[in-house]
């Protein structure tokens, strides 16, 4: 297992490019299972989660062709198996979303229930309710969801009880092949949902309203091949912007969409950053100053994303003043707090562990740390960058799930960081 060794105290400066969005790209793979012809996805990031998804399609017998530029071509009609096994679904919940597309296209599918994960229980009840409303017969057997339909699924009016990104995506894509109209209400509005709808429409689907809380899908009989380019990863871009702000630095993010990061930009300005934006770039300058503490509440898009909460806590650790960070999406997403406290941070959890009160200190101290969630792990890298001395971040396979070439990108910005294999 690899670890990252960071000598803290450098200021991040320079220019870098945001990769393709992990959470968008991941959904294009199940979506491609709906088509009768090959679907080509470009700007796919080179990440462990993407490899897991490719492995999952491989286990279904689906041919996936990848070129050196990470253009990925998926041939759904080569499918041979209709069962997604536990060992692949448990490592990555996004795999659960192959259920609906296989069902809609081929009439049956079996997918393991994903189970719990490091950041909370994360149920799939909204996915299952949606599929049932579209006419799927669903049975649970031995930890697997077995779904069938005679003929085609049928359009329905579905109201989500909670704002769910994966649930909205799952039912939206499945309904593209249902007979008649489907109306989804109380949908999540994340940019990745719009990106998925664009990809589906390029395949011949008729989806409208993605990005609002009501999505309407006119079902079609079949979908054809298409090429689609994945949008920029707003969470990756946001992570580097926060890292630069925390170190007092100055960076320019290329290929990033500032419209997708509006709240973060507001919060970083509150922290003292000067930020300029263009159509596809964001420039941040902290002028070497210590950040001011920011407070926020995570909530579904367009509010502050839970996927940037841990990184903002790292910034608040060394900020002037006290920040209050409330997490409302996941139950167990503060594991980085205990590790940061070991580095000299002053953070206490309140309100049944839903709120972190971060009292800024002038400096953190390097320490060996680890976390078992992607965003928590990368927040410890930021903590390492602003700490005195050496920080060793262990179990970085979590970071490799969602950050392409993290140490290369940080090195280019002047960080003193190395990846080493565990002895
Ligand atoms: N929920 C339910 N029932 C459901 C589905 C969700 O109660 O059937 C609850 C969840 O337990 C959670 C809330 O609804 O409390 C939101 O979950 P959501 O379904 O929106 O999350 P997700 O689709 O499983 C995606 C991202 C996450 C990101 C969340 C929230 C992908 C592949 N994953 O997860 O990304 O944190 O939305 O924005 O898109 C990450 O990249 O590090 C990551 C965890």
C-alpha cells in the first residue's frame, strides 16, 4: 500500500488543469448499457473508481476498449451476464446503478446490495422505490436485488423523499427506455446529473429538466451509439483551490467551470482570497495571508457540497477565528477531525457529531495520519501541506479513487510531497 510523505510549509503556486469529473464519468458506464451501439466517453479521469467500474462491466462480459487518451468505448450488446457481484458493488456504491439499465434493456438483472460504507449507512430505498414504480418486479435474495419486467418498463410519476444524486441518476437513465412519460420530482440538481442527461440525449433519449427539481423523460424504444465528453471535476478543482488558499498561495485552475463552484468561491472570498473567473478557469490569490475562518452547512447542490467539507475544515484549522461546519448529508463524515486534532488542531464535535467547531491555531504539526474515505484522506494532505515538519498520510488508495496523479499535480504547484510504497 502506498503512502504520501509531505514536508509542510510550502506555498502552492502555479497552474493546473482539472480532470474529468469522477462522479459524472462513473454514471456514463451504466448509461452505456442502455444503448444498442457503442458509446464513447472522453475526458474520463484515470482513477481507481473508474477501473473498478470497468472491471464490473468486464465481469458482465461487456467489451470496453480504452485508448491511451482515456477515451472509453463501451459495447453493451456484448453483455453475457446479468449479475453484478458483491465484491465489486461493495467497494464502490456507484456500481449499484447498473441494475436499472440492465433491467430496462434486457428485462432482468441481479445486483448485490451495496451495504454500509465509511461515511454512513447510505441506503438505496429511493432507487428501489423508483424502479418498482416503473413496473419492475423486485425480490431480495441472499443480499442481492433481483429485478425483472415482462416487456418494457412503464413511465410513472415518482417523488423522491430525499434529494439523492445516485437515485435521481439511476431512475432518470432507466426511464429512458420505459414506455410513455416519466416525471421525477424532488430531484437532486447536481451538475453531474445534467451531464448524464446530455449523454443520454446524445444517445437518442428524450430527457428534459435535468438540473431542476423536476425531470421529465419521454421513453423511447431504443438508444443508439454516441460520443460524450465528461465535464470538469468540480470537487477536484475545489480541493486544489482550498489547498492553495490554506497555504497562502496563488493558483490558476484551467478547464474548471466556476458556475459549478459558486458557493465555494464565495466562501474562499470570505476567507480572504482574491478570485477571478472566466468561462473555464478560476484564479485564486491569497497574497501570502493567513485565511480567515469560514462557517458553512453542507447541503444538496447548489449549496455547499459535502465532498468539500473535510478540505474546508483543514483550512479552518489554521485560520484566524473560529469556523462552524455542519454536515447534513452523511452521518459519519468527520473522521478527519480526530486525525487533524492529533496534528495540533483544535476541533470539537457537537450536536450528536453533526457539527465541527474549528478554533484556528497558527500552525499544525506534522504527524502520521490516515483515513478511510476519499475526501477525508485528501483533507489530511492539505493539513500536511500547512503543518510544520513531516506528515505521512497512510492508506492513500482512497485518494487514488478520486484524485488523478495527486502528488504530481501538487509537486507542480511547488509542494514537497512524495509517494512511497509501504515497507
Ligand atoms: N439516501 C437515502 N436513500 C437512497 C439514496 C440516498 O436515504 O435511496 C440518502 C443518503 O444516505 C444520503 C443522502 O441521501 O444521506 C444523499 O445521498 P446521495 O444518494 O445523494 O449520494 P450518492 O449518490 O450515493 C453521490 C456522490 C458522492 C456525494 C453524494 C452527495 C457519486 C458516485 N457519489 O453519492 O460522492 O458525496 O452524491 O453529493 O456520484 C465522493 O465523491 O467522495 C462521494 C462520496
